C-alpha cells in the first residue's frame, strides 16, 4: 500500500526537495502539490483519499495556519507542519497544534532546506509513519 501525500510549500525548490525525499520512501507517494494554502484547499476536492499533508506555515495568499482552520473540516488526511518556524516549543508550533496539526517537524536550515533529508530525514520519516499508522 502506498500513502498519498500532498506537499504545500511556496518555495518550488523546497517542494522538489520534499518530493525527492518522498521518492526514497516506497510507502509514500506524492499525488499533489500546492504553492499556498488556498491552492491546497482548492485541490482537496480532487484528492479525497489523501492520507497526509506536509504543510509549510509562511506562504502568500493563505498561510499554513489559516489552511489548518479550514482543512480539518474538509479532509481526513493527517497534517504535518514542515516549516522553518515550527521549532519544538515555538509559538508557531503551539498554534499549529492548537489548530489541529497532527505533527510538527522543523525545517533544518530555513525556508529552503536543501539538507532536509540529511538533517531531518529520520524525524520526518518517523513522524509521517506514525501519523498514517494512527
């Protein structure tokens, strides 16, 4: 079985890094991408069987926190925040949890973390697996 994932991040390079990371995990398949929360909300109806959404916070048009407010009513997918501002214990991480984020992982080196797999790969993989198993 492969779990269906949507990547939501305004940085095209970051979406590429995350997609590449997902390709190394045979149980996960990227089926949709969005550059902001509004675009992601619009795509939810096209992907009713999503299992997981990897969501940035700081994006134009609609940020990740606003997306969370709406998405929890529209999808059963687990939502994992993946952002440079969701360091463990940060106000952004706490707000994301309060709004219904199922998991929170910090990008290791800023908005476009080219070292995602190297520095945070194990944590992200383990969090993703835990969320889809729940």
